[in-house]
C-alpha cells in the first residue's frame, strides 16, 4: 500500500480530501500495518525534508519483502533500477532481484542507517525510512508519519528513538510505554 504525504498529489485510497499542507490524511493512521510504504511521489530540485517516505516491512527477509516494495513503487514511480540497503540489517542479501520481469540491482553497505535508497531510472533517488518489522503499530505509524512530512529534518535514528520504533529504546521487552 502506498500513500503520499504531498497534499497536491495524493495517491491514497484512504481519503479523497486534501489534508493541510505537510500533513497526512486522517485515515492514514488506520491503514498503516506491516508491509505498508508511505511515499511522497514528487521529486524536485529543491526537495524538502530528509525522507521521501517510509516503509514498514513484515520481516528482514529481502527475497520476501523487497519485491513487494519494488512492485508497489514501480506502479507509481516507474521502473526501479537500484535499491541501496544496509547489508547487516537484512537476511540473505542478493546482488540483484528480478521483480515483475525487470532486474533490480541491490547495493549493500554497512551504514546501519535504517534507510532504503530507491533509484528510479538513471538519476532520481528516493530515500525511505525503514521501520523495524517488530515495531508496535502505534510507534510505526508515528515514525512513518514523521518521516514523510515535508518539514521533517530528523534523521532515521532520531525518528525511531523519538517515536518508540527503535527496538533498543523500547522499555519492557519491546513495547513502548507511551502511546504515539
């Protein structure tokens, strides 16, 4: 499922009304679940915000998760040619995947930055926050909402800690004591 955070280019089945500038439709919070990606789909030379979107995969298995994300993004962005990920964060990282009959190169690094970099064509780059699969729903929604805001200036680690989506910062075995 892909939703956008840009009020003037809405790709959402949740709401047909335009939210105020910089905010997501109210219904978005009900539909965010594992496997969801929220993406602002417009690229410009003066892009605002740190992230173009956020993704909450169901697991860390690249062969299961990445094709779903790439297929969904391709429908809205066009052909995806490359995906950059933190190699330590994913299980079974191949050098390439074939998704919907197209080869997509997978570039692994050891950055540990909780992001996925999506390349469309030869030059358009989209940066997505990756919410850990075991994140409680309220924390995942909060992290994804923060990431897609055009006025967001926080990096991935700060968003995950601030929203309780960071597994290390969650008290009591992974559950956040505060509701986001």
